[in-house]
C-alpha cells in the first residue's frame, strides 16, 4: 500500500494543516530550545557520579580506548604538516566507528505460534565529534543501522540517528545542558502497538529537545528540566497510524538539600502533557492528556564503591475523553550501583511510569520494570555481563495485563586499541491474559567492531 507523505496527512483540528509544516514548527522549537541557554545563560546538571565512573562497564581503559582524529589534522586544502595546531578544530576530536553483527533470531515476529526464524546481518557505521575543553563541552553524533534478513526481506530496515548536546559551565556552581536529536527507526516486533506478522513493520520519526539546568552550592541543589518529543508514524500496510502522531512534553524541578557530604534529600514535581495531532483517534476517542508526578527521595554517593538514588511518590494522567479512565498509581524510581570488588559491579534498577498507547478502550499502560545486572572483568580486556529484567504492563481500562522477562548473557573482548568483539545470547518472553499475545524468543549474535 502506498504510504501518504507527511504533507498529505490532514489534521482534523484545522482540516488542512500539513504534517510537514507541523514537523517544521517543532524543528524550529527544538532550535530555540537548543539556543536558549547560550542566549540566556541558564544553569544545568553536575558531572558523573564517582561510583559510576569506577564501575566495570564505565571505567577508563586507556590501553584500549581509541585516540580519535583531531579535526585540525583533517584540515582541507592543506597537508598535515601545515595544518594549524591550535584554534577550534584542534580542540575537537572525531571518533569514527563501524560494527558488523550477525544475529540468529528464532522468532522474528514475536508470535505465539508459527515462529519464523531468520539470520540477520547488521551494519552499523557511526561517528562522534567531542570537544576536548577544560570548561564547557559539545558533542555531535551520527549513526546509521542497516538490517538485512536472509529469508524475510520485508523485515529489512534502515535506522538513522542524529544528536547534538553540550554543557556550559557558568562558574563552579551553575551549568546548562541542552540536547537536540532526530531519529528515524522501526517499531520492534512484540511492542504493544505492533499489529503482528500480518502487517508490515511500522516506521516512525522522532524529534526531541531538552534543556536541563542545575545549581548546586552551599548544600542547596536546584535542578530544572524541560523536555519534549514529537512522534510521526508512517502507515503500516492497511493500518492507519496517523492517530499515533503526538507531542509529549515534561517539565520538572528538583529541590534538594545535602545534609551530609554526598547525601542529598530531594523532592521533585513533574508536569507531563501529551498532545495528539488528531483531535479524535481511529476509534473515536480524544487522547490528549495532562498529568503530574511528585517524588521525594534520597541520593547517596559517598565513595567510589556505592551510588544509590531512590524516590517514591504518586503519578496521575487524566485524558480529555471521559470514556478513558484516569491512569494513576504509586510512582517509584531507583538505581543502585555497587562496585563489590575491583572486578565486579552490581547494578539494580526499578521504575514505574505511564506509557502511551492507542489500543481501543485503553487509556494508558502502567508499567513497572526492574533489572539486575552483573559486570565482571576477567581480564582488563575481557568483560562478561549478565542481566535479568522483568516488566509488568497493566492496561488501564482494558483489563489486559502482560508480564515480560528478558535474560541476557554476553562478553566483550578488546583486541587492542581499535578492535573489539562481542558474543551475546538473549532470551525474551511475554505472558498475557490477551488471546494470542504470548511469545518466547531467543537470539544469539556475534559482533566485530573497529573504532579509531
């Protein structure tokens, strides 16, 4: 089926406002968000936590880290010897990378019965440009992923991601971090809104922007953030996805007090708004909503051994259509990193959130997810990891409930500064009280990468 372009999609609210113009307005807003801190001099977040830096997966390995390419050495129309050694280009470093992955998946459609197995070749070129400054920072990234299936060419995909972010240091206590990103991707099979193997995969675009500001001095922490993300879905075969196009935005403020070094008690209210492009979806429901979340919690970061942050509170999302029930419940966020030894890191996470869906009769999905991960350094250049993750999805208003589980076992081997390889096994399953929604899938992949 021919897919309508963005400019051909009508907006029910105006009768004729083109999607391309709508996306352009969001791009302009993203540019304004990205530029605002440079104009206004807003403040932002602090640096990485010590325990995070010392963890097995994140710690520095100078002997196996790519050096990158200083941009002044790639100066056009000049030889390397004549390239200037100072100036802006000399402080920007290019990190190109290329990965090749071969994957075997025994249930590519995440189907309950009649599983289809296939082999997938994945090519993943990417590059990053990072500043090498004492103060401030800027990062530019671009990545592409090509997936080619041996038997089911209909599942082939090309994903693209572009991002720019930075940090402005305003004295010792204030910083500001803007971010702007664009992505084009495909919806994973097994996702809640995926219609299944009978329908072509869903392709969608995202455009997102964020600003986070932070002031931390004299035991007082103030952190404010504004984020938004626009979604634009293509139709999938005969499935009309226009009613999934939306803009999600959130505004939060964290106020905290450090009552002992590394220990901060905080409260964080958040306002969340969801605005769908269509006033009424394909089932006659008005899905625009507004909600809030209030958390109170504690951050504990007193050494390079342990970092922990946990919070608990309440969240609620109210929908414009009275036929959709309010989604609400206990809210919680937690992460703990424990460097048990110099060779072993244990990471645990827990979170609850309200996710969007356009399933008929369902307001939102109350998701509760948790994970436990072990990272072990057998040798300085040989790492192993094991992760178990579980998730419960409670469909508000629909009576459906899903339980998901993921198990991952993997290893990574550095073959020098520029070459590395990975071997990984993943088991994924879903149990649901909805007919035909259960599945089990296993995949194995081998990866070879080069980074300069």
